[in-house]
C-alpha cells in the first residue's frame, strides 16, 4: 500500500545539519542540554519549520511540543511520533533529534503528496529526555504518561540551583495545555540504535519489539585491612578473593542465559585504595539486562546467590542491594506489525531487536499503543560528539515511519 509515498531525504538531512548547528561543539557534536538557551533555540527552529509546514502547535505544562497536521476527522485520536531535541553535554547530532525531524519529514511528505489521512498526525518533542542537567531521564514523557507528578518535575534543580519550572518560564516553554495523556491511536519513535548490532549485521532497519529489563546493584564486601608483606595469603580476609571467585561464575551465568544477556561491572572501589594494604572494604556495581522476563530474573537471583556463596566460603560479610530498576517493555503488537509491513513495503534489510537503552517510547507504551524503529549509527557510538549515521539510513527509517503512520492513520 502507498508505496508511491516517499520522504524527501535531502530535506531531512539538511534539517539534521541545521539543527546540529544549534549548540554545536568544536568536535562536531552538540551541547543542547534541556531548557538552556541552546535548547530553546533548537525548539524555536523546529516550531518555525512546523509552522511553515502548516501545523497547529501546542505546548503543554511541562514544555512538550505537539505539532499537528489535521486529518479528515479531527475528533479521532491522532497518530503521533516524536523523540527529543535535548542532548548530553558532549552529545551528537542524531540521538533524539533524528526521531523529531523524521516525524516532521513525514508531515512534509504528506503535504507534498497532498494526502489527507483520516486521523490527525502529530510530531512531538518531549522535554528533557537526557536527564543530564535535571537528573530525571525521559522527564517530559514521564509527566505526560502519568508516571511522574508535574510538581515533582517542576521542582527538579540543576547544579546551579535553578528549577525546571524557572527554566520553563525563562525559555517561554511553560505551555498552557495540561501535561497529561489524551487518547492516541498509535505512537512511533524513530531513533538511532545507539549500539553496533545493525551495522555489524548489515541491516538498515531495526524493528524494535520492546525494551530490555534492566537494573543496577551495589555489592559491598568487608575484609580486614592487613599489611601486604607480612600477611600470608591463607591468613587474609581479602574481599578481592571473593571477587575472583564469583566474577567468572557471573560471566558464565550471563552466557548460559543466551546472547541477549548483559552484565556489566562498571565500578570497583577497594578501600583504603593503597598499594600495599589488603582492602578492608570493597564496593562494586553490576548492571544486569535481558529482554526476557524469566531470563532476567534468573540473572538477578543467581547473581545474588553466587556472590553470597563466594563471600560465605571466605567468611566475609557482604551486602547486595538494587539501587535502580527499570522494568522491560513489550511494544504493542499492532504497532510492531505496522512497522514490519512498512519495512517490507520499502524493501529494506531489517532485523527484529530489543532496545538496550530507555526511550520516551517506554513511557508512552504504558498508556498508548507504541513501538519503535531503529536505524544504524556508525560504530555503535552514541552520547558522543562523533555520533554518525548516513543520509541513506536516515531516509530509510523515515520512509518506514511514513508508511507505518499512514497505515495507522488510515482508518
Ligand atoms: Zn535518545
């Protein structure tokens, strides 16, 4: 269906480059942290393009921007797509921005082809997705979906003590529409993969079926500080010996749970951190992820058991606790199917995958039918000024988005 409709890849690419100049960094990336002057400038540029494309704009109380292209029946719930324009301090030109501008390009392509959809279509900018300046990621979509009270978001402060509310007012983005979700027919988010898999597999499109379960845990092990010289190995109470025991077991546990397991030991701190003292205390973190609910729980439970077992054997007191958990998401089957059909229509090389990172779509999926589309990024790099994708890949993803939205908005 509708094979004849295509986005204008050059227009999309030139807008990505134009947006990349707002808050540009010396190394070719962007610093457009949420609700800074640069973020305001980027948002205003987007709104100018939307106005030129004939969209009706509205801004809600947490600064989310909705650009609507009217349908034949404007009482029907819209088909929406969007992502974020804010970046990390040393962010790239595509993370988030691609999804916003691909959404606008869908609207432009429908204008060019003079197509009227039954349902209205909206391109959305969600406020403060990155959570670097104000420390809650996916904030705007969390408020909209009812996961975070508006006042809690308003009260978040940056390192200079400025609140989200103050900065929304200062930048002119405290809108008048209520920041709560209203009925939506279908929601899609196009995004760069932020990992290396599509590139390595030689695929252009990732059909994203969900987001993996993830959690982070702290492991604390007590030892007894002792001199590195006079104390025989067998007489030490050394937390590092427990690590030596459980670490290989945890890696093989991850292997047992299949190639989609992720286990990362990103922090290991021994104290007193002296060359010639057996550590009296060790703290390390483990980040655990898996798309399958059952495998994920096995990973967590077995991690706790294996660490405890190693410490018991060495008679070292230990404590494990979870300090962050994000439950996995399964995207809406109808939305995923719409993307599958769109990929076939376009004839793109593709694969099914789960997202390893959180996205605004995770919040949306709680309250409206949602799915995602991934395109490759060079070397899997993201949250990096060198983040890159190609115009061909960006165009392919936007064509898939166009087809999926057209189908969803048809009746
Ligand atoms: Zn993003």
